C-alpha cells in the first residue's frame, strides 16, 4: 500500500509521481510544489519517470504565502 500525505491511497506501485500529482489535481508545472518519497525530495525533472515502489510514503507539499 502506498501512503500519500499520511493517508492510505489508491495509488498503485509503478505509477509515476506525475500521475500522482494529476490525481491530486496539482499541475506538475505549478510553482511552490515539492514531492518527497520515503523522506527524500525528488527533483521536479524526475517526476515523469520516477515510479513508486510498494509501501512508498509520498508527501506532496505546496508552499503558501502568508504569516
């Protein structure tokens, strides 16, 4: 099972990070978006080809303005 933002998800092993972002409605071109898999940040240039393994923990972070 792949955990997405701390919750069990319907994401399947073998899906790319770009596909995960699409599921979340997040454009891969959006500014202020970062993705970490198992605690390691994955460079944006790799999102199209980075495939998820079984039991991966994925965190999608978006920067927000404000104080």
